[in-house]
C-alpha cells in the first residue's frame, strides 16, 4: 500500500473527507499502480480516467460506510469525479 494514501474516514480523519482528499488519494493510488508519477502525453487520458474512476469508487465506499452507527459522508454527497 502506498504510504502517501491516508485513511479518509472518521475518527482517523477528524473531519469529513473533502473531494480534494478523495482525489489526492486516487491520484496516489494510480501513480503507485502505474509506476508513473506523471504520465506521458500518450497515456494522460487513460491515467486521468483511472484517477476519476478510483475517486468515484472511493466516494461510493465512504458514502456507504458507517462508523459507530453514523454515516461517514452526508447522504447524497459525492466526490467530483471530473
């Protein structure tokens, strides 16, 4: 696991994860898996699509988690995947 990716749910993260937190974690994940810090021009589109997909999946995960009987993210709140 990439050590730059932090836990995005309370109580580890004192406040609710922001869209920026989710995007940063998705970016770190895609960088780790791909082995590229920044993609070459011919890989940029697929790299950015992967980041968006991971961010969307992360927001969905956080939206469905309950910690000590309360939702992690407010109902209906979604990360901006684009």
